[in-house]
C-alpha cells in the first residue's frame, strides 16, 4: 500500500508572509530590484537628462513573431495576479467581489476612474516636465513598436496588463495582508507607494516621485472605498493615452526629447 502524504488544508498552517514575498518576488518586487540596479547603472554612466528610457519595444524583426512575443509577455506577466487572487481566496477567504475587482458598478467605477485619470495625468505630465528641466529624469519613449496593424491593440493590452498587475497587487493584495506584517492602514499605503515608486526609478527621479504620490492617492482611495476597479481604470487610461499617444504623435511634437 502506498503511504498517505499529509495534506495541508487549514488556513492556520499557511505562511501569509511567505505568500506576499512570493508574489512580490515574481512580479513588482522583482521589478523594483531591477529598477534600482538600472538607476544606479544610469547614474554612473552619464547625466540622467542625457539618457533615454524605452518602453514597449519590439521583440522580433518578424511581425508575427513580434506579435507572439508581445502577447506571451503580457499573458505571463498577469500570472502573479492570478496567484495573488488565489492566495486571497485560499488564506483569507476573500474573493474578487470583496476587493472590488469586478463589473458590478461599471458606471460609478468608470466615472471615478476617469476623474482620477484627469487629475493624475496633469500631475504626471507636470512632474515629468519638471524632471526633464532639472535633468533628473530620462527622456521617455513610451512606445517603440513598428507600425503594424496590431501595434495599437497590443499597446492597449500592455496598458491593461500594467493597470491590473499594479493595482491588484499593490493595493488589494498588500492591503489585505497588512495585518500579518503588523502594519497600520497608513503604513501599508506608504509602503505600497514606495514600492510603486521604486519600480519606476529606472526612468529617473521624477517618475519615482510621481508614482510615489500616485501610490499615496490610490492607496487612500482604495482603503476609503474598498474597490480596486476604479483605480485599474484610471491606471489603464493613463498608460493607454501615454503609449498610444506617443506612438501616434509623440516623436512629431518632440515628446520624449
């Protein structure tokens, strides 16, 4: 007879702190570490204001291979989100409805998301311009795909990927697990904002500060209303306009220079 292996099913037998570390190590925590190393590399290479940061780059010179790589990159980047939702359900008994990651209030979520997009968008542009003027922010080229029929849809999917990944993990997941680290509501908002800023540090000091402030605002709103979907919408709109806008008109009007 084969020996019976022990099966762990009790929530008390799990390690919530390890779950957080695993999710972060597979996603935004990993990005923060690489971003810090990239920032140090740029600081020791040349003045930040003379350097360029490129996003959404082509991954192959052959169009359909490039499309395949882009879609795979987006798909696998969302796996940590699925893992975080799985842990939330398994360990805390919380569902997507509990964190407001659903479509139950589409009009209210869209309205709040659009308002946040307008407010944060103006602030982001202002900080980027100030950073460029002070020489502490690199020139940002937000979309570097070749002009294929699928380029704009892929940029929109990329914007959705960033929005879902960052808001679900940084706000809903970390917020739900804060008590296992002994963090108050304000403390988890600040920690989340610092992590958010750190994985944008490779773009320069301006984007770090801008995303830190954005993290504070988004974190307060999530803790106040308990719904992550408006913040996902706002983040998607910010990235979608930035990515697609740069591709369509950025180089022509000097954005990123």
